[in-house]
C-alpha cells in the first residue's frame, strides 16, 4: 500500500508536504521512543495524529515490515 493509501481517512485535510515530512521521520526511525514531543505546528495536530495512527497500525500488525518500529512510548503534546 502506498504512503498516501495508509493515510486515507486517518488525516483528512493533511497537506502533501506535511505528510511527506512526517513519513520521512517514521521511515527512518528518527523519533525517540521514550521522550516527549511538543508539536508547535499549524494547530491541526497532523504529526501527532500520524504518530497515533502509526502506533495503532503497528499494534494491530499492519505496519510495514521494512519500516522501523514507530515510537510506542513517546509522550505527545500539541499547542494551540
């Protein structure tokens, strides 16, 4: 399944640039597993939503086998 297909329905209204950079972080395993992430983005919580969806997909066994494990214990906070 394509990256775009993985997001369909999970992040309605997400821009292509935002999803590409978010996937870049996930595909390369660049996010720590045990820290806190404060999203100061545009206020829509796109990165936080993607990380939550990634964790859910991994736990459901539908995460791509050739991708690193997504952060499972990362504290997520957004700022409005």
